[in-house]
C-alpha cells in the first residue's frame, strides 16, 4: 500500500513538472511573436520521430565520460556511506524501470516537440535546457539504483586509490580552462558579455526609434563565446535576417560589415584579464 502511495506521488510530481515546463514555454516573453515568424514546422512526421531518438544517443556520447566519472565518484563517496536519511530515501523509493521509462520518454518528447514544430534539431539554448533534465534525471535514477542495491554496495570495500584517481580526474575536468563554466566566467570577468549587451541594446534602440525601412546596422565588435550563437548578415536574406526584419516590422535589416570572428581563446582571455589587473595596480601605485 505504501509503495502504491509513493508511486502515485511520483507520477503526480512528474506530471506537475511537465505541466509547469509546458506553461513556461508557452508563456515565455516573445513566444507568440516567434510562433508567427518562425513557422518552420515539417509535415514529414518520420523525420522528427527518428531524429528525436538519435539525439538522445548523442547526449550520452557527449556527456559519457564525465557522467561515468561523476557517477563512480558519487557512488564511492556518498552512495555507500548511507548518508541519506529515511525521509530523503523515500523520495527514491520508486521502481527503477518506471523511473527510467519516464526519464527516456521525457527526453524523447522534449526533442520531438522542437524537431516537429521547428523542422530542425534543437538550438544550443534549447539543448541546454534538455541537458539540465538529462543530467538531473541521470543522478535521480542513480540514487534509485543505490537504494535498490544498498545491501550489495555496503558489502563492497571502498577502493581509496580509485576514489583519489577519479577525484583528480574529475577536478581536472572542472578546472579545464576551455570548458563551458570557465568560458562563461571569463566572458563576464573580461567584460565581453557586458560590452556585447551594450552593443545589442544600442542596435535595438536604433531599430526601435529609426524610421528606416531598409536598415543597415553596425557589426558587433565583441563576440563572447558563451552566449553568441549567430547574427544577421550583410546582404543575403538568410532566415535570421527574415526573422529580424519581421520582428522589427522593417523591409530589411543588414549588417554594415561582417562581425569579427572570436579570436581569443580562453587562455588568452585570462592573460588579458591579468594584464588589465596589473595595469590598474600600477596606475594606483603611481
């Protein structure tokens, strides 16, 4: 009876989460505008059905190494220590097969909703949202597996050498200067993100206040790697130019000159930050 009660709460929680996620997408600012402009859906149902399946496989390929390392570390450091209280363990007292079913079905329909509506694979911004549920669901199912095999895990001896080696490897992955976290912080600390935001707002102000029908806008001089994914072009009527002009109710919007390519890697950006700090310190001393 208690298991049925927990199963009901699990299904109810999943349903509420899916409902909230759907409302967030539907009520997002600008969503109605994008629906009118970016109507790129496809009538070929076979493609989104097949593509959504293969997209899930790519997630395991992209995240495979770090997921395995993180899972083994989690298992060695916390999973067998029995650190979960009785109330906390009850959150994971659901059948593993059912949880895995919800996990893969949720990932599948996240991809299917986009590929069917837009006629393309999810963009990086959408992928990041799917990645969040992908990683969260992975560790939720890992906790369920720990509960299912708690006795076997308690009887297995901890391998301290393996734990230390994996911890070092995991730390190395986190401290990689070229990973997403480092890139995001370097874009913030270097001022790239701030300058990029100023340039975009300046462009939007021009388009909002100008009476031009065919508008020529300045290129973006600063390209932060972590948030930049594309921009309008000079002459070609690419889809992004079409969306831009229809959103601002213009006949055409083009760049005055091409945007510069991101030249500085993360290590060079870090050196630039160091030189800037050094110059400020020298000026303050003088």
